[in-house]
C-alpha cells in the first residue's frame, strides 16, 4: 500500500516550506476557478463550414433545454435559409456568470442570449446589451406591457420579451373536503384573502393534511413580492433605483404573516424551492401557490384531485401577482447584429415565430397575438387561460428595475429564509437592508 | 493529495559509492526531467493562480490599480468578519471531533475488528458518495417536519430538532454532515499508520508490563505522529475550504451561522460578479490557511528534529 510507505516517512517533519506551498496550492485550486470565472467551453459559431457564400451562423445561449428551442430555430431557418442558429443550453445558475465573462470580455459569441428580466438593468449598466430601440420601433400593444417595461431602461429598448409568468393558488380537493372547506372560486372577482386561506388551511390541516399552505419558490423574492405589495409596502426599492426600504410596517406585517405560517406548522421548513411542487403533487399540501407551468405535473399525479384559484391578497389590500420571465437580447460585440435582430424579431414579434417559440416553452408567451392560440393548443391549461390573462392584464407587478437587483434578490432571499426559520421579521429585514446597502456600495 | 507527492519526493537515498562528475551531471539531468512535469503543473495550477489572485485583489473590476481598497472594504465589512468567525468556530469544533473519532475508529478496526477488511470498506463507503449527493440526502433526512432523523428521535421519545433551520443547530448539523464523510476517510490513513508500528516494540512493551493504554500513549501514538500530523493538516485545510453542504443546504444561514468564508467568496465571485473582492477574500483565506498550517507544522514537529 502506497499510503503506508508515504506515511511512514513522516511527511511533516521535513521540508516544511515546500509542503506549505503544496497545501497553499490546494487552496489555490479554488482561486484558479475563481479567476477563470466560468469561461465555459467555447464551441463558437465558426465550426460550421459555410455551405453557401452568404451563409451566416449566429450563436444563441439560454437556460432552456435544446429541444425547447428547436421549433423556433427550425421555423426561422426555414424562412431564412442563409442563417443558421446554433443554440447552447447553460444552467440558469451559470448563465449570468457566463454572460459576464464572455460578453463582458468583448467576445462576439454568443450573438443572442436570454436575459432574466429583473437583471436587464444591471446588464445594460455593464454594457452587455445592444440598444435596439430604433431598429425595432414602437411595439406597444404587440407584447405584454409589463414585459416590455421590464426590457426597457431609461426609455430605450434593450431586449425583446419572449415569455411571461404569473402565479395561481392550487388546492387539493380531497384535503379541503376532509376539512369541510369550500373550494375557492376561480373567478378573479371572488378572489379570496390570505386571511381566509390561512383559516381554511388550518381547517384542512387539522382534518389530516400534512401541511396547510406552501409557496412554490418558498424563499424567493419573485414569489413573495406580492405579499408586501398587497400590504401596501411596495417593491422595497425606489423611487431611486438604489434606494431601499424593506423595514416599513407593511413589510414587517407581511413578513410576520409569512413567518407565522411556518411557526405554526402550516408550512414546511427546511424544504428548498425545487422540492415543494413534489409535495403538492404527492398530496401533502392543502393550498399551494405556484406557477401554471406545474399543471401538467399535477395532472399527471395519480390520486391528486386539484383545483385552481386566483392568487390571494390581504384583506383590504391591493390585488397583486408576480410576473416577468425572459427577454432575448443581442451582444453589443456581435459580428452579425442584423441577422441576430432578424432572429429576435421573428421569435418575439412575428405571430408565426412567436407561436413557434411558445410551443417549446414552459412559460406563457409575451406576444399578445400568440396568446389565444397558445392556450387553445395547450390542453393542460384548459380552464385556467382566462385567469392567467386576467392576472397579466390587471394585477401583475414586475420586480424592481435596478442595477442592484442581483444583490437585492440574494439578500432578500436570505432574510426570507431566516424569517421562515423563525427569526424576528424586523431584525432579519434590517440585516438584509444593511447587507444590500453594503453590497451596493461596490456598484458603479 | 498534494502532500503525499511531497512525501514521496522527500525520500532520501543514501549511496556510499563515490560519483564521477559526469555521473552527477547525468543524475541531475535525470532528476530534472523526472521532476519537470510535477514542477510545471505546480507552477501552472498553483503558483500562477496565486499570482493572479494577488494581482486581481489590488485592482478594480475595470482593472485599475486600487491599492488596498478591496482589503479595506473587506476588513470593514461586518459580513466578512461574521464569515471569518463562523469559519474559525466551525474549524475549532469540527477538526478535533473528526480526528478524535477517526482515531478511535482506526483503533477499533486495527485492534478490535474481527474482519478489519470488511469494516474498513464499510467505513469508506461515505467517501464514495459525492459530497453534493450526500448533502442533498442529509438535507432531506434533517427536515424538521418530516425528516428521518426526527422520526428516529421520536421513536426513542426525544423531541423534534430544528437541525439546519436553527441558528443554534445548523453549524452542528454541518459538522455532522462533514464528519459522516470525513471520519471514515481520515481513519483510513490512521489505520495505515497504526499498521506500520513495529510489532516487536509492542511485544517488548508488553514484556515490560505496559498495559494497553500505556502502550498506546507511550509507543503507538508517538510512532504515528507523522500520520497524525498529516491528518491534522489535511483535515484542517479541507474544513477551512468546506463549501458544498453550505451552498446546497443553508446558503450561509440561518442568521449567518454557516456563512463560511468559502461561501462568501463564491457569492461575491459568482453571484455578484465582484471578482476583485472575491480575489482579495481568497488571498486573505490563503494567508489564514497558511498561518494555521504553519502553526500546526510547528506543533507537530518531533522533538530532536529541529534541524
């Protein structure tokens, strides 16, 4: 055994300096990862040999699986035989780091990339998105207004909205029946309040449900913003983009409600966002706030009878739902900005192209003309389409547009998780505010 | 294991035969050739990165020289100070526990087990599971409402514990997760070390009337001092750089109780894209690790080996 031999030599009694360097070296293995900063393999656009003289290859990076992009890419290539689109799928968690290192270092690849809407302001601030205002023109009324707003910075358009999102309240019929709880209506005019949901959840739980109430992305800002908004606390940012107020009475009240859900055992602690849907699908939760994209999962869950109702609001408060998803933008260093723009316009604005985009996507399209056909073709959303449209038109609230969004989202997530685990809401929010202000002092 | 390579290269060969100058040159050349790949790799993957990190830590995101600005920011930052203290507290707890348990386990395998091979294999099984996977499994097991650990506690009449969701217990839960892998792994080295102890010495001690404990403390432990030293240093380095369970299970919480420096570096580098700050933090961590390891070297140096 080699180890025995090695150990017998008493490695640490000799040459401490060299060994020190070796140990330090192992630390630096990390450092190399840090400074190389996700320079992901570059399988660039040059690979494909030009078949015709004018053949152009544009590269495209996004978080969706390659199959999700196939319909729109095929439809676009059929109409534009001289352009080839090469798609590269990157995990969401790596996407921003990759864009920063590739686009940020002046690389012309990728030509097109997906931009998380609340991060667009920061991307623009760093010069990573091409201004396409004059090339695209006025598209008011073509796409959902909130998505258009989310893609616009200082009156200039930097990306085209592709998809949008909303949240609904799912309920487990069997668990509600057991607690003699009336099913909530799907009609937005009969929207129930958080107070009612909590009371019903308590009834369902005391009648046997493992958990009464859970949120899908249980500790994320996207999911919880409507609580504070409905309470009148605003988004937490503004009016200046780097002005924060998350310690107001409204915020504390909303977070006290949220914390109580877990303190009382209605909601589950220690479960990460990726595992909550499975719990509802398994019949463990009476009320579940989640995205309509979970419909197919729940419909396919054996023994689960569920219904859908509008996202709740606080009694006497505003009716607010979360929204926002993906826009697609162009790399300012792109060698083929015209072709990239043609692809973007096709995917986002052309009704045929937008429908092809929507076909592969799990999220509703941002293109208004595509809306109806998307829902009529998407069997799983039958009966819910009207509710989704209503929320997108009337109650949706985008996340704050600020260059400091990433830091804001990260530390709010920390605060939400702490409150869920029983921390005092005001203290947790104050700590988050301090951490965010400190992180923001590094911007600009 | 970087250290093992060093240990191998630390071997000395003594030869009494006189050498001609040409032979010496030849040997030197051969030595250089043999060492070249290792030195080159060390240069490329260890020294170049440290230089890069040092360089980056004195610059802004735009690449301008900013002197000590990044370090001043870090040292003035409460979150960095909290991370540092969480990391040090964690290490003060986890290292003695892991090494003590690993040593007891190694003794049990060497002295007590009927089928040491089988026990050693069982003992190593957690090492075969990637840390990311075991972190997820532990996360599910530690769920306060429905986790298997609380079910086990309930079965013996003990109350539910909050595990990773409590600021008081999260650090200990991470100690448990890290030790589940660590103890078996480090015991492997100690088993090897204990096997190396010359049997005739143990027999001589027995004849002289030394009991088990006396033999253990006066003969076996001093003789495996080198192995223990290696385990101490390597374990400390591993735990100072522990990252996966924190990133996957607690993200530094609750209330910052597991916000170790490695996680803070990750957040600055890969979430906030503040590379200069992450570089400065990495540089400080390297200095801290180096200082701690240097101290450990000092204490582990056998008496009489001062020169």
